[in-house]
């Protein structure tokens, strides 16, 4: 009976360790994905700002002709 309890406790510890490693791996993947998405958002924001500023500059030039 003692052997069975010890084996069960070891299995539980192993499962917790595996879960912890898997959870850490998921967190790392999530952080990397968030960083990538943030970079994409910043790039699109910059494109939008560039397009907006060139449109405003073009619109200002049209009225003077």
C-alpha cells in the first residue's frame, strides 16, 4: 500500500511539473505573439500616419492653384 501511495504521489508531482512546463511554454508563445502583433500595429499606425500626412499635404496644395 505504501508503494502505491508513493507511486501516486510521484505521478502527481510529475504531472504538475509537466503542466508547469507546458504552462510556461504557452506563456512564452503568447508573449511572443503579443509582441509580434504590437509590432504589426505600430507599423500599420505608421503607414496610416504617413498616408494621412501626405493626403493633408496634397489637399493643402490643391487650394493654392
